[in-house]
C-alpha cells in the first residue's frame, strides 16, 4: 500500500531553488556612472583553474556553455557587461554571466577591487554585529567611567584619537565620554578585534600610542624638524625613521611592539 504524502511532508522535502538571480555592485564610488567591465574579448583575462592547475583565459559569451575561451566554439559571441548607476542585476537564467562574474579577477571575492556581489543576508548579519558591538562599547565606557581612576583610561583613549595628551587632559569626564561615543558611532571596529570583541581598554596599539604621546609631552622624545624621525631630547640622537607615507607617531607606536622597540620603551620609562 502506497504511503500517503501530506502537505507538510511536501513542504519539508521541498528543496531550495538551485538557480537564483544575483545582484552585483561596483566597490568604489562610481555610482551614477556607466561602467563597462572587461569581458576577455582579446583572451587576455586570465584566472587560475584549480582543476587543471593552470591559468586559463575566460570570456563572457552567454551563448556558450562555458566561460573558458579554449572550450568555446567558433560561434562564441562576446557580449558587454555594463553596470548602470553602480549596479548590475543578473537573472537566474543567465548562469554563464553569473559564473563569469563570480570568477572574474576584478571581483572583490577573488582579490579584485572593482565589483562585488550584493549579499543582503550576509550584510544584515554584519549590521547586527556592528549594532551589538556599539552597545557593548557604550556599556564598557560607562562602566570604566564609574571605576576608580577610570577617567584616566578614557583620557588615554581620547589622547590617541586627538593625537594630543594636552587636549585630552583638559577635557571633563563627560566630554571624554562624548568624544569616544563619536568615534564609536563612526568607527566601532577601531575598538574591537576581528571577532567583534571589545578591546577599547586592552588594545596594545592604543596603549603604545598613548605611551608615545606622553613621552613627547614629557620631553623625553621628540619629532625631528622634518617630522620623519623620532629622536631623544637629551642628546638629539635618532631612534627610528618612519618610511615614506607613514605618520611618524603611528609608526613609532608600531615600532615599540617589536623586540628592538621594547628596549626603547624600557629606556623611555627609565628616563621618565
């Protein structure tokens, strides 16, 4: 006797559609412009084929069954891919176009910088994590402010944000809190690790940078006249020079995290 199939069992066994429409967007500020993506017409758009272990050219030919140019027929027709106002919608029927875009070397997921797939679910999840992180950061600041001498740790954070110990030390507790709140709103990840854990008062870089700023204020070290090197105030000897394009205080804070830098930090403590 055949087993009856109920509506509930049909719903339970119904699978998610294999093919779906996708949306892509430009990853930079080209919104409002028409942007034409490279489609490999000259067979010079290469990707690495994991199965064959070689680099192979791809072309956007929707009338073919593959994106690989060496497998396409003599009737392959290369079609343009155009982003309008920064976005491109690709229907579920256009699987070759989707595969081409997903494999394209300019796709962010492949290490490119020009475009990326829009993933609303993933972005919503990330937004929720950011919202939760902000709440955790606000609570951490409030808790710290209520601790004995906690205001000095808030002062250290603000000094790093403003690049000035003097400016932070002249602010009231409420002003310090307000300044940190502003940074939390604009850049909460500055105060968290890669797993969205709060690190605002345990961040080694923030602590090192504050240490540098205090050493400058206390005239133990100073910037060279061209702002490229950090030198000892006492004998004017150079400690370290920042590479071109790097801000000196930030580079010096990173330097103090190295083995050589730790010795310099000990000397700064000894001279303070």
